[in-house]
C-alpha cells in the first residue's frame, strides 16, 4: 500500500490515519462518482485532510478461495 498525504484521484478501500485517533478508519474513494473525496462507512464524506494525517491504500482485494 502507498502512503498519501493528500486525497488521491483513485478508487478503492483506504485506511485513514487521523490525528488523535488510536486506530485508522476504513474509507472508500471513488474517482468517478466523488473525485478526491473519501467516504466513511458511517456515510460521512470528507474532501480534506489536516497536516500529519494520511491515507494508506488502496487495499488489494483478496483472491477467491
């Protein structure tokens, strides 16, 4: 996974590392539907990040078993 200090133009599942939080939050990016905006699984949309915050991703889907 790649570290992004700004919201990339990409699609997929990312991990959002927010200042002051103990664990990262999973967020979804969709470059076609909501460019440069991350969507949390609580329906929150955010198009900015503070200094020191970052995204890791995209998470590669697992292989079928």
